[in-house]
C-alpha cells in the first residue's frame, strides 16, 4: 500500500480477515487494578477490531471491520478489552505480551505455536539454538545482576 502509513492501510470496504485468521479478545479482570496495558504481538501485525472500556459482551457488535487500524502493539484499556485479528501466515512460536516488562513476568503473556506442521528445523538450526542457549547459560551464571523476569 504505497504512500499509506501504518495506521492508514486501506482495505477498502471489504473485511480484511480471511478464514486463515485468528481473532483474540483480551479482557482485563474486573478485580484487577485499573491500569492500561500495551499489548505487543511478535511475528505479526494485527488489526485492532475493538478497544473498549468495560466488559466484552461476547459479540462482534463493537468490532470495527472496515479499515481497522493495523498495529503490532495496542493498548488494552483499563477495565476493558482489546479484540484483535491476525492472519495465520507466519509459522513459528510467537508471544503476545504486555510491554511493561514486569507485567509480562507476572504472567500477562501468552505464547502460541502457529502452523506447527509448516515448521521444519534442520539439525544445523538446532545446533544454533543449542549454542545460543549454552552461551546464555554461561553468561548468566556470572552476570552482575541476575535475570529476575521473563527477559522480554
Ligand atoms: Cu501491563
């Protein structure tokens, strides 16, 4: 979409979400502290379908389906909900998390495997992963400050 910014991608009047898509609705617990959370998704951009205060009613009535904003981070309103849609077009293991690091460490994160059948890891790549983990373990044993969070 030449000439359009991230927030201006046009899909005309058609619904941009195909059958190969997931729609996630994230709702804050009504007993939770009243703060907003910047929710970030790895591996994808997503469409922001709804971003509202209050509880989600379980319907799509509040969803903006015509030219919704496209982001990789969006605010989950305090005491509210965020509904997003994403195309399942990038096989891998991805994480959706609050971008406030200690919130992610406290559990406001979700990891998922997308299209597992399309993922193939060769032995050379496994060796790269193993070497990286071994390097991390060695470095972190002697780190001045121990990692106390998720590392996101
Ligand atoms: Cu947060």
